DNA sequence: TCAAAAGTGTTATCCTTACACCCATGT
DNA sequence: ACATGGGTGTAAGGATAACACTTTTGA
C-alpha cells in the first residue's frame, strides 16, 4: 500500500527496525487425536511453533513460511492458509525485550502425520495438551471444574456495574451456567482466561490480571511468546471451517473408512458425533466415493474404504447458507 | 514470534528496511447502495484507500489504522476487522519501485455514512464502480457479456491439457455456462480477471497476461497499487459474514424498516432477496425489536421502525451449522 | 455365541422456498 | 380507484436429529 500524501512522519517509521516473523501451526490427525508440530531445540526454554523471519529473498510471505518449515522440520507443506497478523507493541515479554518491532504472521497448515520428514528438535503434541478444556469427546473435561471456579471468583468480585457483562461473557464462551458449549470459541475462551490471569503466560507478560500467579491453571509456560494464542486462533479457524469446506480430507490418508473420517472430525471439533447421521451427511454431500476395497482391521464387520472426491473442491467452493434468494431469469 | 534457533541468516533480514502499510476498506450503505471511502488528494494519480504506515508509537496495528483514518477522513471508526496481510515482493509496480519491502495489512471497517467527518480529498464511491460485474440486483449486469467473451477467448486458446481446468474455473467463479452465481467469490473472480489480463492493473504491474492491454475491461487504473484486490477481499469477507453474523446492523441507522434492512443486505450481497422470507428469517432469529414507531415515508402503507437487539451479539456469537452432534449429559 | 463395528430404515420436527393473499396509506 | 409497499398464511420439499434395527466379521 502506498500513501499518496506528502510524506509527513514517514521518516520515523523507516528508521525503526522491523522484523516480520512467520509462524506455522502445522496440524495432523493421528489415531489418538489432533496433533501440532512444536520445536524445542533448547530444552531450557519453552517449546515454540516452527517459525522464522521474513527475508528479502522470500518472494512471497507464504514462500518464506514454507522455506522455514522445510528447513526446520523437513515438511513440504501442502494446504496452507494465512491466519492473522499480530503486532501489539507490548503483547508479550520477549517482544518487549527485542529492539525494534516484531510483527508476527500466523499460518495454518494441514499435513499427513506420516509424510517423510526430518524432525530434529521437533515433535508432535496433542493440541489438547495446550487446551485441555477444549476436549469434550468423552464428556465434560475434568479440568473444567477448576476453570469454572476461577471464572466464578472473577465474577463474584466484579464491581456492581460489571457483574452482568462478566456473567454473560462466561455464559457465552464457556456455556456457563445455562449456556451451550460452542466449540468454535477457542480463541475467545483463551482470551478470557488470559485476561483473568488463569493462564501462566498472562503473568509472564505482566498483564494486569485479576487472579494471582498461583491460581493459573497448568504448571508450565507451555509455549513461547504468543504461540498459544496463535494456536488458539488456528483451532478456532479450523473448527469453523470444517463445517463449510472439505478441509478434513487434507488430513486423511488416501483411503479411509467412514469411522476414520468421523474420528478425525471429532478430534478437531472436540465433540462426539452421531454415527449414522454423520455418514448420511457426508454421503449426501457427495464428498466421498467408494473404492470398492474393504478393511477388516476395524474390530468388527469389515468397512468399505472411501476416497475423497477431489472434484468437489471445484464443484462447491462454498456451500453458502443463509439468504433467501429470489431467483430471477437473466435480463438478457 | 521469536525463533529459538541460533541466529543464522537473521542479519540480512534486519538490515533490509521494511515498511508496514495499514489500509482500510471503509464501507457504508446509502440509499443507492454500498459505498467505499476513497482518497484522491492528487488528481494526477489514481484514487487510493485511506492508509498509512505503521509507526513506532502505534500501540497496536488496529490503533495505528484508526489513527490514520481519523487523520485522513475524520472518521472515528466503530467496527473494525483485520482482513489479510499482503507481502508479495513483486505484486504491483509501486511496491517494486520502493527501496526495501512493503507489507500491507488490510482492514475492513463498517460505518454509518452520515456520521460527522472531515473529508478533504475523500469521497464515497459505489463499490460496484470498481466491480460492475458483481451487481446482480437488477438481473445479470450488462458488462458480463464482455467478461464472458474475454474468458471464452482464454479458454479457447488453452493448450489441450489445460482446457478442462480453465473451463471448470470459469464455471465455478462466473457461473459459466451451466453453473450458478456464487456472490461470495468476489476475490476469486478478480484474480481470474487479473491473471487473464482483463483488468488494466495487470498490465501496469507487468504480469504475464494472456490478453493484450487493449482487451482490458474498464478504462482507467481505478485504484492505486493493489487496493482493488484489497477491496475485493473485503467484499468477499463481508458477503460471507452477513450470513452468519449480524454485521449488517453496523451499517444501519438506529431505527429502520424491514425494507431498509433488506435493501442494505441486497446492496452488500449484490442479489435480490425474497421479501416475505427475509422478514421471517430476521424475525425468527430475534435480531430486531419493534420500536413501536412508524414511518410513512415509504410510499405505501406506513412501516414499523425496528431497532437491532444488541443483546444478540452476546447471545449468538456464531450460529453454528453443520455437524450432527450427539448430545450427552456431562459425566460429572 | 458374543462383542464390536458397519450399515440401513423410519419418523417427528424444523427450516427453506415459493406462492397467494389481505392491509393501510398517498395521489 | 389504484399504485405502492407492509405484512400474514400456508403448504411442499428438504434437511436434521433421534431411535431402532439388521449385517458381518473376529475372538
């Protein structure tokens, strides 16, 4: 973007050094659930997402990201999508420590866990290690009672005029008390916990928190800088997107059973789904086709193996729900 | 984002100067349709979106954007949302001309057209001036036949093996020939026209185009740099979002009739809607409440004036469609 | 034979779409 | 009277959610 004004305060901006950091949330789904790739080359420091600075020779932002990921993890990424750009001057401790300004651009990448790779210092971790309250596949997660208590305290100590809005926010994000759990609100939940101070990095960053450091859930500073926030953004985006775009298939092997597919969606969404209806939903949308082959590794009756119909990526770029159209013939 | 690796090629990145440009697509809806605010302080150059560089004293990216917009247009923005970060090294002519690298971050802002403002060098323009093929409110837009011809030529001259995929792409984006018009694909359509060379800025940027410069639709280089692409991104996002979040109301006056609301949605989506069903859809979702007042300025029977129920912003942060859940009681 | 998973049928309910119609006002 | 827009009724068709049931394998 180029301004057309006479330059005014541009000089000060140019002098200030600026680094753009490209970071990737690389997601795969294994038999045990959703996994993210994190790096910890130096065990004295918390783990981090694969990332590196944008350099002059990178033709595009995405190309720069792919280069860093290739170098650090050996992955040649397939599906990649930009998530968000974060640039608050004081958003976390390590950003403040650096001279100049750091802008970070987060990306979401979907891969098959089993592709060839070079993984020095990298490992797959369940994303629910970082967000244990997000996994409702086996009912309400255990940690939620602690979360609930923390939030209840925050509400109880609210000044009179803020009480209602705090209650409302808790009800919407965490479905408390009479609300419904909305699995897409991962980021909103994280941000609430951060603000209250129930998450250790809020204290590390020196944010003004209601809760004391000791009240924070989970022991360690699990991810560097604002990487947990970026991960939350990625999960929110992915949970939203699986509902209207066939992105799950980027995470599936070439052939899979219906239950494999269902388990993958459940892993991402963090909720259990109704088997028969899930099957019909997918069938009905024409997303898969039968390969004819069967597998009997499932423990019960052998299951048909399906493959993704790549054509639908062209057929239905967005299913589009919502507005009642008035169909009119073209005016010619 | 901070890398935990030993610094390797970081030095080269730090030395290179980097500018972050913040740009805003400011949208309003007037009686005649959707409008964007553009600036043209220097009439010898094409118009541009309000924008300016990120400066050290800007605490957050959004704060920087608000400051620039306030200064350039007098608007104190309400609803603001980050769209996308663009950083291709060679994406447009003016970026290549500058020393160092320019990264631009686009934002979408929704305002009421009638708010107090200071508009030197700024003016409201219908966004369909920049995308005339996107307005289907009165049936198929006239310019589409020219677009169709251009695309047909591009398909006809395709090498054998690329023919099918070009046809498919035209069918999906422009609904040709047996396809359906999907109003959300504004960006995809713009990118196709850019690649083919049917849009003048493709030639200005020196992109490798199929079509000769003379074949480009629309005479002028209507917006600076990649601002037309950013505008396309904004329209796509907004057209998608009105379907699942109550964002239209950011564009409405405090009180409005149902037809006002319908006209606003139609203006954004670029299609006509079914009156009775639109009404019931909105009513049923509890988005509005009757103020009791009526207006007889409508030409026919007086219409009730409604107001947006601000509460729903809390009640339904996302309506959530798609996955068949299995409802289970908490395991306690 | 039984557990485990695959896969089908059926129904009540709700939402979407389309069409038809009446109502209240200004000219 | 009639044009213009406001507003309601209703019925067909489709999608959703819930429940029950049959089928096919391995142990």
